């Protein structure tokens, strides 16, 4: 009888010890999980909301080839085939230098503009960081001939600069939101009272409709005392459609141009009066440099 009690006691003791070990291991695993940063991914589908930048970057070593087409105002009616008679195009190449840094160049038929930008991601949303923050700097050059070639003209007069802070958060698998305070600098303006610096605050969102389709909305509000006369605020609505290695975007917008200077500071169409342009963008990515899988991300 004593032997049976002894065996039972040892069995309960060993079971208790093993249970404590299992509990301690579970607590240690939970602590490691909490210490490890769990980064948020796919806040937006591509590096662009519609016209403007999103907080997303091209992956390191990847080249993103983008072609954007934009037609004339739908308010042009049947005579202009509802805008299809007038089209502009931008062709661009964006490249990821690292997980946080990307660059890009483009050329638009609208006002024969060349543009370039660099974007760096300072913060990444994770279980320890509530938002993602990026900074974007851009330069644009309007290569149209001077309006008055007989006077003394400078090439710098056709240079424009932009600076943006992008603040974004993915609230759920279906909804993301972003804010974009922006400044556009003009080296030369037409009127003596026109500001050289245009300030605006942009906002954009993405709502996922299905596994491969999402709807995006983008709006830029220009501060009243820092805007060019006769301009309106840019409003765009679009759909992102993912098909394999392509992302196809359909959208409507009241903006004519596709650079920050053009769509933020120089939009003249009234979206709610029919000054709407239909457009689309095709994006195709190519891996130029294979990523090093042993490199730690951060």
C-alpha cells in the first residue's frame, strides 16, 4: 500500500513539474513574440494612390515600369467623343534601392514635363508602431518653349520642386488611410501676387472589395492663402485590379497633369460640374537584382 502511495505521489510531482515547464515555455514564447516586430504589409496595392504617392515602396532590386493614359474632359460631349479625342500619357521607371528607399523618373506629354523623385520610409507600421511615415522629394521640368523667346529667359524658370510627408495606417485587412501634407515650389510665377510656394493637405484611402480589387479615393485641399488663382482642388476616384504581375488601375479625376505640380497646384476642372477625365495606369514589375534572403529586414 505504501509503495502504491509513493508511486502516485511521484507521478503527480513529475506531472506538476512538466506542466510548469510547459507553462514557462509558453510564457517565454509569448514574450519573444511581443519583443519581435510584426510589420504591416500591403497597406496599399501599389506605390501610387491614384495621382500621388502612397507609403508603399518598390521592393529592393525591382524595377516598376508604369504607363499612364489620361483623356480629355467628359464634359466635352459627343463632339470630343467624351474626352477620348484628347489624350496625354506619362511613362515612368521606379526602382527600389533598399527596403526603405526608392527613386523614379518619368516623362509626360502634358506640357512635355520631365520629373524625378526620391522616397524614403522612416517609420513602418508594426505591433510597436501605429503608423508608416515616408518623405518624398521631387523635381519637375517643363520643357515647353518659352512664351516670349525674345526676352532673357533662364532654364531654372521652368523648374519646380515638391516635398511631401506621407502618414499612413492600415486599420484592417480591408481599409487603409493616408494623409499627405505637401508643398510645391515655383521658381517663377506669372503674377506678382502669385505665391511661389503652394501648400496643400492631401488625404487618401483604400477599401478592399475583393481579393484582387480595391477602390481608392484621393483628395488634395489647397490652403486658401497659398494657392494659384483660378485653380481648384484635385479629386480622384479609382479602382486597382491585380492580375498576376500586373496592377491595372482605372480612375476618374478632375486633374489634367500627372506630376505633383500639375495635379496639386494647377487643377482647374470642377469635378462636380462634369470636368472629369477618365484614365488608366498599367504597372509591370521586373526583378533586376535578386534579393538577399539572408539579409534581415527592418
